[in-house]
């Protein structure tokens, strides 16, 4: 048994690229099952993934909708963070995100990166 | 009756045949959570990623894979809850 580890996943791809959206959620929920702390940070276009009502309409091939995968990840205890500046860039208001996604800033992302034992960028 | 060559009997069995990554790992972890320390879980899986993934899961969680062997359907794991 190894000490509790942390992995940070950063999603920079948005709802216009469904193929890039599944991996961080699948990896993060699997991390939780492995006893690893998991956070997904949505940056740039990535913030569109956690906009209310958006992921319900995103689906690739035979996979479930991205919203179903998000719900599974949330149920597994994966933490979701949204970049404040990216929201301003894309003109999305604070209240427009799913309630589980916490709006945070650049300092938080820098801190999360240094705090994590590993990061993955999508 | 079991003979001396039959695999060790498990306290619980989890059928993951037909399930793909990451479900065998997620389901295995959920089932292990329900067991008492010292009990064993048999996992049957045909996901080609299951062997490597369950080994990685066991390494990270500290659970012990007692047996891992090929069957007609895929792979059978016998896992002991150690903590």
C-alpha cells in the first residue's frame, strides 16, 4: 500500500470535440476506485463541458452521453473545478455550471499542479 | 465436494464477463468494500485490460491478488481483502 496519491486532470477541450471528453472522467473515477484522490480542472474551451445542459447532448459512438460519465465520476467522489477566467473568456456566467463544479482561479490551478503527484492534460 | 486441484473457494463472486475498462476495476473495488478483512472475492473477467488493471488496482489499494488464471471465458482472479 502506497500513501494516498493525487492526480490532477486538466480538460482544455470543449463540447465541440466529443472524442476528447471521456478520458479524464473515466480515469478520474478509476483513480477513486484505486484510492487515489482525483480532481478535474476545466480550462479554456473545457469549461463548456460542465455548462448546465451541455453534456447531455454530447455523445460519441456507442458510448453513453458525456453527462452520464460526469454523473458517474461525481458519484465516485471526483472533484470538479472550473476556471473563472475561462468563463469570462467564453461569456459564461457563474450560475450556468452544474452545481458540483466549483469556480476557482489561476492560483488554484497552479497550486493543484504542484500539489498533485501527477497531472494529465486533455 | 471440491477436489484438491480445484481453485480455492471465494466468499463472494463477481461476474465481470462482458464488461470493459474501467468497470471490472470499479466493480471489484465496490465489492471488496462490502467484504470483511480476510474474506476473498472471485472476479471473472474477459476484458483484455483486466489483468494489468486489477494488478495496478491491487498495488494502489493494498489488496492482495492470491490467484490469477486463464479460464475458457477469460481470466479468474481470487482477491483477498487485507485491510
